[in-house]
C-alpha cells in the first residue's frame, strides 16, 4: 500500500489539469471532469496504475443523490475518494436525463478533485457568485420595528451581543445607545 500511496503522491504533485471551458455568463474559465481525466492519462502507463469512476444512487428522497467514487488502483490495492451530489429535478430547460448527467459530471469532477488534490479555490466554480455578492452587499439593512426593538432588549438582557443586532438591523444612534446601556 505504501507504494500505491507514493504513486498517488507523484500524480498529486505533478498533475496539471487545464480549465478548457469558458462560462460566458460569469466570464470565467472552468475545469471539467474530462480535463482531469485527460491530464491523468500520461501517468497511468508510466506508474502502472488505473483510475476508475463508479457512480451509484444512494438516496431518492427528498431528492435523488448520486455518489461518485474515483478509484486509484495498482490492480491489488486501491485508494478511493468520493463526492455526493444532489440531482436538481426542478432545473428548467433540462430533461431528467440531462439533470442526472449534469449531477454525474459534477460528482465525477469533485471525486477526482478530492482524489488528486486539485485545489478548486482558484477555480471560478468554487468562487463565482454570478454577481449575487454585490447585490447582497448593497442591500440595506431593515430598520428595526418597535416589536423587534423590544425583542432585542430581551435578547441583550439574556446575554446576547449588540453586534449581532447591529449586523441584522439599521439602528439609529439613539436606539444603539439605549441597547448598549442594557
């Protein structure tokens, strides 16, 4: 098993999987499972190993869940990494087979990424917000109502933190002073 671990470590440190696809809506490049599989092929004969992907449905309620396993093997021993993904059956514009296919592709990508230590922190799939962060950040906090203010006082009397209230509501300076005095 030590030899297999060493072979996997070689792949993990040398593998370069390109981001060959472009999302024109989000304006970023991303990596597909096919990119990872293409990048690993040169290592297979060189290290006398194989990589196999297995998938199975592990739940059907409340949504179908797929488990994707990426298996690195030398024919005797194996190392496995998995990823579990839900199938979005409400996704508009797709037939059921396409919804399962999209979930399958996503699961394979993340199982392979887990196995091969592909760091997706630089991958736009992991960080792209499609502009939603700017909208959320720009949304003003609501003004606190009388009822909410009274609940906030009780909250503070029971050990709550003023910062939690300030993060949720827009307080006037007088409201903040009154709450700080509790």
